């Protein structure tokens, strides 16, 4: 993610410092950037001269103090480990200039909690780029509990300057917008398989993968096979979480649908799909599932209004 964010920033005219803890990681990142730019040249998306200029705007540096000199914005993209982020920000706080705004590319950890690890929670924001940043248009902008409005505006304007589409997540909720829907959707799909088939993974030799003595291979799934499955349980969970976001004013319906189109690649609006399956059927499905887990499957008030 880090080298991808660096590349798109440099492609839009920004001077970028790319920092990692060892030179070998930086060398690998710069090689990937070079490969990506070369592909753009091959496809006549950019000229070779422009590619060289973009590459030249990215400066790889190991020393953190040197990397932070005259930095306006730091975008942290270390793994999703709060203890690791705490270590990183404690080091950053030693050298960052007063003007430097902090941003995290986290996709799951609370922005407010991460910001409290720093000396400037009022100048801290979440900028959740989607992978790969070079191709994905969506960036979720997430203020923490103490993030100032000017920093929110800065984040939104930065995203626009990178040629991306910012979606403001008004509240710092788990999963933000897209992952609030996507992660439970994936879990529900796994539950559906767990309770309706004997393919238990390594235990049975089959599951998401087909397991041999030493190797395993992904099981192919055709569109014809997919059409044999009724997705209403998964759809119900997705719609319920989407409705929760609207009810709790995390985002409006229009922004939610745009985020799902850009972040998950939905070809049809989620609520339009729900309408086709029938919101009353969706509510009935959730009520049936609720018998085993009331809090998770309880139909959201917004979704209930659509079934009437």
C-alpha cells in the first residue's frame, strides 16, 4: 500500500519521501513503482519522460529523522497491529515538525484510538486507500474524535488532488463504510458453507481450496454454479449493516452506494438488489437468523421502514 500511495502522489505532482525500516524494503518498493510506471508507458498512458519525472519525485530514505524534514503530511501504512503503530508514532513524534499532519491508512483500527497514541490527535485523520491504490478510485476519509474541521477539509482536498473519490465517514465506527459491510458479508458466506456442506477445509480435504498431500489449489467457481445458490442470507446481512450506517448517520445512502460501487465493485446498487429480492423477505430472513444471535441480526429501523 505504501509504495502505491507514494506512486499516485508523485504522479499528481507531489514530492514524496518513502520511508521503511531497511533499505532492502525500499529497494523492493522502488522496483515495484518502476515496474508500474513502465507498464503505463507500454500502454501509452504516459510518456517515458513523464515516467522518469514521476520516479524522480520519490525519495527513499531509511532514517526517520531525515525522512520527516519539511513534511506537510505523513501517511502511515504499516501492518494492522496497534502496538506496532504505537511504536511508529512514538518515534515519529520525536522528529515531526509542528506543521506535519498525521494520517493513517488503516482499514480496521479506530482512528480515534490511533490518534491518542500521538501528540497531535487534533491533526490526525484516517485516509483509507483501497488496494491497489494505483487503480482503486475510493478513499474513505475518517475523522477521529478530536480531528479539526480544517484537517478533514485538507484530507478531502488531498484525495481529490490525487484523482480519487473521497467518501467522508462521519463517525469513527468499526470497519468504516465498505468494510462494515464487506467483512460481515464474507463471514456470513463462510457460515453458510459451514452449516450447509461437509467441505471443512483441511479436515475433509475440500473447502475454499482443494487440499492434496503437499499442495492446495483454489476451487474454481463458475457463474452457473453461483446461480444455484440463494444469496438472500448474505444479502440480508449486507443490507442490515448498510442500514445501520445510514441510521447512525455514518454516511448517507448516496455516499454508501458510491463507496460500494468503487470499493467492492458492485454493478448494481445494494438497496436496488434488496428491492428485487423483497425487503419483507429480507426482514423475515433476519428475524429467522436472529433466534441464534439477537444483537447481530436484529433488523435495523431504516431497513424495517423499507419493508412497509
